[in-house]
């Protein structure tokens, strides 16, 4: 709790003093506040490498869906600091905000991001995450403001435009979402074939997306490229070739979790439920956690389609242990309980 109080104190000082103090004095107050509160921390008795150990454990817990445990680990990591707010502490706080958000403590996550932005006002990623949090809180105007600030600070980060699109689209703000894609596409000659293809995919221009992504494939073969090219072929009705792309990539890159996830999803759509389960089991054992949520849910779906409801129930229990706040899964679990 001491570390969280440090962050809260930073936020309070930011909110009350930023308008009346000179920048150098403001930073001094932030550091002095943290130093004072840090004097009570257990960090003084922790080994020097404790921060890295807690950080690593927190990231692993975050990957595994243990969000409450991740918050505790990141808090312990910050407790190993020397009393001054340094770059690693801000980075760990960034992870903690994500863990707080995913654990459902959205207000706390917002306050943590406020504190980070107070100290790092040109961090485009922090504005993006706070924008996501504002959307979750129903603060659309504040979210748009954060997203605008994010892209203004990183105008050539085209993945960011896509990320903002996905967040707004998920909330039903399609007009605003499309606006970010159009802004990115207007970059013209600055766009790589890959970036252009991804933006075209999200705009629904699948033929153009396929052309540009195929051009990009001539010089690269990344996980992201394979994922978007495959999804483009799926959208164009050629699921068979999409699955070939995914399978070919996995032969050389056995830890590509999102490719396993997409391949399993594609197999389910094509009615190959046994094949989907084989892909899911391989992905869960080899991918190191990436894409695990989607694969675990698709495992439930595959068992349902095979009328193996006992296995579906067991898989759903495992899924809900990791993702207890998934309302879709909760509703599906009600259906399963009656089978």
C-alpha cells in the first residue's frame, strides 16, 4: 500500500500544484514526496535484485491472467526502489496500471496512469492506455483527447492508429474509429506496404490489403504480417490458403501464440473441430501464454460442437478461473450447466 500511496501522492500534487508552480519546483516536490514516503518501505531490507525478480514475476502473472497477483508483485518491485522515482519505477508502474485495469480496478488504474503522465508527459503509450481506461469508464470525450495526444506524440506509429480503431470500434464508436484509420492512410508515401495493408484490412478493402501485404511478404515474414495476410484471405473467402499460411509459419516459429489462436479459430469456422483442438493444445503448450485466452475459449467451443459437454464444462471452468470477468463466457457457462 505504501507504493500505491506514493503514486496517489504524485497524482494529488500534480492535480493541485501543476498550475501554480514552476516546472523545476514541481518535479522537486514529486521526488521529495516519493522519497519521504519511501522511507517506510520494506525495500531497505530487500536484495538489490529484488526489483527485477518481482518485475519478472509480475509480468509472468500478467501473461497468465493472474492480475491480482501481478499487482502485488509490481507493488513489491516498487518497494525495492531506493526512494527516488527512476525510469524503471515508472516502467513498472506502467505494468501495474495494466494489471489493475485487467483485474477490474479501473479507477485505480486511471490514477496510476495520471501519475505516470505527470512525470512523463510525452509518453504516447501512457496516453493510449489511459484512453482505453477512459473508454471503460464511459468517458468518451476524455478518451478521444488521450488518443489524440497519443498519435500527436507518435504520428508515425501506425500500429497505434489500429489500436485506437480497435478500442473505439469495440465500443461502437465506428465513425470516430474510422477517422483514425483515414488519418493514418493519408500519410501516403510514408506508409510501408505492411502498414498500408493492415490499414486497408481494417477499412474493409480486402483486395487492396491482400495486394499490399503480399508485397510486404516479399521482404519479410513476421508474425504480424502472417496474421493479417491470413485474416485477409479469410475475409476474401479463401480459408484454405489462410490456414496454409498459418501452418507454414508455425513450422518455423513454434512459439507464435497468436497464429495458433487464429488457426484454431479458422478451423472451427471450417468445421474441423478435432483439428482445432489439436492446434489449441499445441499452442497452449508451446506459445508461452500469448493468445491463451482466445485458445482456451475456442477449446470450449470446439468441445461443444463435438457434443462433448463434459470436456466443454471442464474447459470452461479453467477459462473462468483465468478470466472471471468475461461476460460472454459467463453466459455460455449458464448454457453449459444445463447440458
